């Protein structure tokens, strides 16, 4: 996923428990029905399209990124070349709310400088999206995601400032494995 390796973390649980937990998580994820997108007009801002184009542009420039990863207080920073921007920005892309079934699931507030989306449905993972803009130009995007079920809970705050930085703040609590905190920050054009 990222250049940061988590192999140095020792887990007090057996491989069997870890394997069972992974199987249960995969099983629960498979229970959600796939929602196919149609060629219809987008109801909300096209987050997926925006980050697909952004990933393509960043990949074409192939500039180094100064990346800092903090995992449970352990900090590591280095300058890296991101080989796969689609994967690097996948949390942003997967937060897209333009599914046909979600057409009326978000409250929309437009102001001259921003668009706010807030979920009306507690079952949806993407809770809020704020897009700050100047005219048609995006100044920054903040996405709040929250997933909770009997086995795990995940909270994410995703921040993207074009041509400047991206940040992923994530807290993940897995029932048998405990709490993990991640803070990943990439400074663009460094």
C-alpha cells in the first residue's frame, strides 16, 4: 500500500486468530451488493473523475513527494517517487458519492466559495465532503469517512490541496487486534 512497512510491529495474537479475523472482514465486505454506475448525469461533484485526472497528471509529472508516515506515534519521513498515483489516492477516489442509489442521500449546500455534502443516511461511509473553490478552481477538498460494524470501526479524514499536499488521517479499531492510528502526509512538488 505505502512504502512504509509495518513488519516491525509485533502482534500478541496467533496467526489463526488473525486469519479468522481477516476471513470475517472479507466475508462482511462481500455482503454489500455492488452498485454499478450508469452513464447518467452526476448528481454530486464528480470526486472519482477529479481524482482520476489528478492521479494521471501527478503520474505524468513524476516528481518526488516528501512523505511522512506516522503509525501509532512512530514517525518516518522520506522523499519518494510515487509509482502508482491511482493507488496512492484510492481512498479519495473511493469516497465518491455519485452512485445512482445514493441520488437523494446527501444534503447539499452551495455557497459562492464552497460546496458542502452531508449524508442523510447513517449507513453510508462517506459522511461529509467539503470542496472549497475559487470560481471553477478547487482550492481544497476535505472528506470525512466513518465505518462501523461489530468487528471494526474506521474513521478517516482525507485532505487534498491541489499542487500542494494530501493527508490521510485514519483511526482503525479492530476488535481482536486493537487500535491503530495512521497519519500520512505527502508534500507535492518538493
